[in-house]
């Protein structure tokens, strides 16, 4: 096959594709202990609510027919966007209207659009990059650039905490931002570490971005006010210079592929333009399902009262399990502040985490080796990159418990 540069770039075996392939085969059945992917849990009370919602839509006159039979506009389902703008304005005082919002086919698609809007080959001949001020970052950012040499990143400052925990912080001292940076991006909570950047860190990054005249993109896929998988204090922050990306996936609807971009009007309009070219319109079933939950504010209540406590309990339980099973080994765990993962750091691991990943796979246990989570720093050597793994605790307790035991057993053998 004679491929264009685009074809070559996007058919390379990207980290995200390998991850989704592993996840797909594990979710398709078999006896793999799935502690690897980012699939959210099936929370019975939330799924019951979705089932009821679907039944209500089916019972509405023409509800089913319009849901499956009509395109939305290129910006996405208007009623949902209106309701969401109203909810965010009334709850947080954000100065937004429907013109500040555009929907995408999952937030992954939003990052493809946003990153390529602000970085790559610029009309004046210069090149710009997306900056991650704190890698480790989400694996899905790694391959979205239409040009090469598209991402840049800074390593974190590590704070060692009591009880075998640690926390990454933005290293502001080394955060020099050149004219080649087109936008700054952080995930909050962070995939893979469960870190939640503090309000001060976000405010500081926002100030830096404003000074440089570039946007600050905040990936809020796990954040507040929905799905609100945050176990610490964190204010939702939006202003004309920030682009907040949200998603219905971790609320429990990943297969409906609904991403939400909240940005100043010209950016939201640009997303709608790209939608028109790439997909005509984003799929509308997620928006339709969530519409009444947004109108009533129930989406925030379900997140706060069901989704957040569900994951927080699992986070604490998995942390306790690891503490017991790894007792005496030189392992630290990132302070679990949100998202659906624990991030384990095996200090002076005798061989790289890539090999540990393969060995665990041989034992039917899937985790993600840490070296994948350094978009923008792929070629930079840092021992720490090869000493960490990501473990999701979203699956059933019994699966997580068995997986934790296999991981601990393998690591214990490793340290000999
Ligand atoms: C931090 C983060 N951002 C964005 C996404 C993309 O999610 P979706 O495209 O389902 O909205 C994910 C998925 O796991 C994620 O972990």
C-alpha cells in the first residue's frame, strides 16, 4: 500500500492503539485480570438510571425516531448544549452561553482537534508545540499531531509523603515557555497517576498561559462537576483563556462517544467547523441520554453521591491491598486523589517495567507499563520512567484483589 505521510503516521502502532487492542481482547472475555485499560466500571445504580432514561426516551412520542433518525448540527445537540451552559453558569458562575460549547465524538477527538488547532505548521512558517508542564500524562495525547515533533513536556518535581505515598508537582522553576509553544495542556485528575493539580498550580499555569497569549487546556475527563472522580479539594476553573474538555465516558457512557469542549466562542466555533468536515456532526445519543440529567442537575448529584464514593472506596481498598501485599518492598504509590488508577513506583526495579508488563501478561494480568505516559519526552532518559506501572481499580473487587496478588508476587520474585 502506498501511503501518504498522514497514512504512515496514523497507521504506526501507536501506544494508544496497543492499549485499546489489549483492552478490547480482555473485555471480549477470557480469563485475563483486567487491571490495564481505562474502561469505567458498570455501577449498578448509575446503569439503572441510564436504563430508565432510555425507556423514557422510547416512550416519548417520536423519541426513538428522532434520537436515531436526525443529524444534529456540527456543534452537537443544541438542547443539551443550552442546558449544560445554563447549569455551568448557574452553578459556578461561569460566564458562558451555548456559543462557548461544542460537542465531539468523545474527548479523545477533542484533543485531536484542539492540539492541531494550536500546534504544528503555522501560516507564518514557524512550528508550534503542545506543552505538558507535568508529564506523566495521558497516553492518548501521544500520537494525535498531524506533524512530527509536535509535543514537548517537563518532568515533575517529586514530593515524598508519609505512609509510602508520593505526589508529583509542576516544577515551576524549570518551566521556561518558549515562543514555540502553542498551548499548554494538563489532565486533572491526571491519567495515569490519579494526581489532582492543586488550585494554585492551575491558577499559576493559567497566569503563565495568559502572559504568553496561549490557551490552557484542562482535560477534565474525570473531573468536577461530572463524573467528579476526585477525592480531594479542587475548584472547577474556567475563563476565556482556558479550554475545559469534559466527557460522558467516565460518567458511565463511554460507548456513546460524547466529548464536550468549553472555550471562548471562536474556539468552540472552530471545533464545530472541524466536526463538519470530519464527521458532519458529532453523534447525539449521549447528549440525548444526558439532557434531562443536566436540565435537572441530577448529573452532578449522581456524580457526587454515587460515582465519586464508588471509586473512592475502591481506591482505598486497592491501596490497602497493595500495602499489605507489597509490605517490605521498596514501592511507593502516588497519593490517590482521583481518576480510576493507582500509580506504583518500584524504586530501583531490577529490570524495566516493560518486562514486568510482559511477565504479568503471561500470568493473565494486564497492567500498563509506565514508560507509555511520557508524551513529549519519549526520547529523554529518566530511570523513573521504567520503574512504574498503572493499575486500574475500576473492575470488580474480586478481579482487582486477585490482580494485586499476582502483581505483588511477581514483583517480590523480581527483587529476589
Ligand atoms: C485523561 C483522559 N482524557 C481523555 C480521555 C478520552 O476519553 P473519551 O474519548 O472517552 O472522552 C481519556 C480516556 O481514558 C482519559 O483518560
